[in-house]
C-alpha cells in the first residue's frame, strides 16, 4: 500500500501550516489561561472552507475524503494548536449526511458549508449511563405535533459555540424493546429556538474544552427534528464512530509530532554537564521511541482512512488507530515533560498545556478500554466482556 500524499494533498497541508502560523503558542496559551474559545482560529478555518471538506459538492462543500480531513486536524495539533475546538464540525454532520432527509440536508448542509451555521455539538453521554449508552434515560415522548424531551446530559462540548445540537434520546424504554440498543432516536435540535428548555452548566475540566452538563426540561421538537429512523438512533450514531476515531487519531498524531519536534529542539540546545542533553541516550532514546510509535500509529491511521474513503469496512483499523495514536501522544507527552526538566512545568513552554490536552484522548470520545474490547470481540472473536458499549 502506498500512503504518500498527492500534490494536491500536500498543498492542503501547506495551506493549513501557513494558516496555523498566524496562531502561535502565545495565542493558545492566552486562551487556555482564560478558558476562552478560539473564535478567531475557528473563523479562519471556517472561512478557508477547511471545516466543510467532507460535505459533498452538491451541498456546497469540497466533497473531499477523510484523508484530507485527517491532514487538516493533524496539522492543527502538530502546529501547537488544539483542533478539539472545532473537530466535531467535520464529523458530526456525517449523521445528517447519512441518515438525514433530503429536506434536512438541503436546509442545513449548504449553510454549514458556507460557514453561516455551526453543527459541532453532540449530546450522547449521560451521568448514570457512562460508556453504556444503552442506559441513557433522556426521553423524547411523542406528542401530537412532535416530541417533548426531558433528561440530562453530561460532557456536551461546544454547545455555546454551535447553532445545532445532535441529541440522542430514548423514544422507547429499554424494557419495552427487544434489544436494549433499540428505542433510541437521534434529533437535530436548533439551539437558537430551544432557549430555556435547555439549561447549560459549564463543567470545569483540566483542558480548555468548553464542555457542559445539559438539563433538558420540556424541550419541544417538531417531527422534522428526527434524523433517520425513530428507534434506530443508536445505530445511526455507531455509523459515525469510525470517522470520529480516525480523525481523533489524527489529532493525537499531530500532538505526538509536536512533542517530538519540541523535544528534539530542546535536547539539542540545552547544555548540562558541558554537552547537549540530547547526547545522552537516556534522553534521546525516549524521543526516538516516541517518534517511532507515532509513525506506526500514523500508518494504521492512513490504512483506516484509505479504507474509509473507499467505502470499505474499517472498524478494526479505526479502533486500532485511535488507541495507538492516543497512546503514542501520551507517551510523547510524558517524554517531552521529562526532556524539558523543570521547564516542562512552566506554562510559557506550552508543554504542560499540550500534556493536559493529549491526555483527554485516552478517555474521549471513547475510552481505550472500550476500544480494546471492540478489537477483542469483533476482530479476535473473544467472548463479549461488556454490555453494548461505545459512547461518542
Ligand atoms: C472533555 C470531555 C469532552 C467530552 N465531550 C463529549 C461530547 O461532546 N459529547 C458526548 O456525548 N460525550 C462527551 N464526552 C464524554 C466521553 O465520551 C466519556 O467521558 C467517555 O465515553 C467515557 O465515559 P464515562 O466518562 O462515563 O466513563 P465510564 O463509562 O464511567 O468509565 C470509567 C472507567 O471505567 C472503564 N470501564 C467501564 N466499563 C468497562 C468495561 N466493561 N470494561 C473495561 N473498562 C470499563 C472505562 O474504560 C473508564 O476507564 C466528553 C468527555 C470529556 C472528558
């Protein structure tokens, strides 16, 4: 297999690099210190059309594949930025594209592609259900002119920076359906109309991630808010997981590259005991190992992305890429902290911020334990060790 980039793909990567140069370390440090959203950065990516690359040309997007989306997100993180602020704009619309009605697609996708509308928030996780999505209890009760939704969500990210929200809710109780993954439905909520029916409480986390608890009380949704088939929402969400895992893996690979680059530079210039610290094997080996592990993860990621774009099954590769890439990023983060000695702790160096950000992807959007159970069961044929699993 040849995973080399085409001239066009290299141009995209160069363009993203140039864009990211305008948003240096100091920009991200300042936002992190004040827990602010990178509005200027997201606007620049949107205006450049980078967040709508996967929207088909019929709906005003670039009609490109996940390979190009991977390039974008990887370069953002490799530049020192944090693509988490807007990555969901690329993959959340996938549910709408695959399962939405033609009317929903015509209404929203061109607006998203033009950058006039943001769909970058998805509410699946609930406090009591955790990774076992089948246990969600947020309920959308059928009423004459639509649905009435009540419930609670947790860790719903970027809701303040999104016009639309994808919401997974039960439309039938788990006890009343043959399989507990039945009876869930996916809704497209217009947040501009929801107003006080959704109370948003920010959750302070160790990363600047704009994540929230949602308290939903008598939220009225019209029938046309339903995406796909009623009762089949869990499977509609599952359909998008491969894309999400491949893209998150790309961010982790970008993080790993950033840690390695910074560490190579520091190890070359920091002189202790009369020589650069990088001349010591105890310093250079962890850097080289982190580099190699990130390269290996990157290859599996390209394999997954290439299969995805060819419309082939890629669950094994996407899950493997997510796990290997997040672990490679975390290994690189640890390595960079050690390489930088006390300076790694100094906020100005940026290492501690990226260290915190890289940690997230061991847990979200799905924990690596659940990724491992997928591979154990679906790839290796081992007995099922958990319920239904799989969050966002
Ligand atoms: C910053 C941030 C942003 C997020 N953004 C979103 C978002 O936008 N939308 C959204 O819906 N969710 C979001 N999430 C939620 C995220 O998807 C969940 O945190 C994640 O899926 C894990 O669920 P949990 O936290 O409930 O952990 P739990 O399910 O409670 O798991 C706790 C630990 O137990 C382990 N565990 C549980 N069961 C098993 C088992 N059977 N076998 C082995 N290990 C097991 C898990 O792997 C984990 O290590 C976000 C989370 C964070 C931290």
